[in-house]
């Protein structure tokens, strides 16, 4: 069976692991502890798409646009992409979660977005009354974005002390077509970043753990280098670096 059309992430080395990119119209759950680089990964996913003429939408349930973008130390013209509407960053009030699906749909259509980031399912779920409603909301949102032909990344935070529990509500990693985990390891006095593609439907993806770093141009995944699990793997809550 031939592989589906791919959407290149544009992140250095990442598409090598994905055998060309994320299958179009699929959804990916990006999980990791605080400080592992989830925000940077998502912003670069949108930025590289904008460079290819694909509009992007960043939906936040916790941080404002200024908090998300901050003082990025990369040589990107991200602000110009936001000014011309190629990338749109919106913050929704999680207390109004009953209206989230309609807000997402209208924002995607308004921006003609092909790449969408939802940050984060963890933050949104804190305002939903019960687990059943959380699951239904996630399922409905995912179906809505799929029908809108969006290739979506959802973020979620791995709890401290539970690095293997990437799904808090028993649905996130199962409704998503792909699951990518960002890991932090203690290497002496230094924290090192690693990445693992746990699953990606529709493509023959890499299944090993690889190191990545923050370079001047963005993230760099070392696709030809293999990292190994460490007994000192960290899920400690520190501030996100970017």
C-alpha cells in the first residue's frame, strides 16, 4: 500500500525520522515534561509551514501570544508571519470550553489554516467537569479538525515522576494518529533533550530515541545518532526554555 501524502515539518532532521513528514490531515500528540521544548517544536512546525505558503494556527488555553512567542533566540522572521496573517496565535478562555469546538472551527476557516497547534490538552482539561466530558471534547475537536483538512499537533504535559504515562485521560494517544515524546535526561550537571516517535500511522517511521538541540536556526534532531534510556531521565517541572 502506498504511503499517504506527507506534510514536512521542516524541522532539521525530523522529517528523516518521519520518512518524509507527517501524513496530511493526521493528528499528532506531542507529550513531554515542562522544559522539554514542546512550544518551540510547535512554533517551528507552524513557521516552516508558513515558509512553504501554508497558513498556521496556534490555539492556546493557557498562555498569551506574548508569553508563547517571548524572545525567541532564533533567526526567524516570525513576527512578520504573524503580521501578514500567515500564522495566527489565539488564546481561548478555557472556562468557556463548551464553545471550544465552534471557536476552533471559526478560527481555522478565518485563517484558512492547514497546520494547527492545540496547546495544551492538559491545560484545557483542568477546566472540564469530569473525565467523560474531557474525552468527548478531545474526540470532537479532533474530528472537527480532521474534517477541516488540518494537520494538527496537540500538546500534553507528562506528570513529574510518571514518564511512561503520556495519556492522562486514556484517550489522547489513542485518538491521535501519531505520538511523539520529548524527553529530558540528566547527564552530569546538564539536562539533555531527546525525542522518540512512539507511533505514526501511515508511514514507516523511525523507532529509536534520538538527541536534539536548540540551534540558532531552530531545533536540530540528530537523526543519525541514537540516544539511550537513562535511569536519570527527568520529568521535573522546570520552565519551558522557549
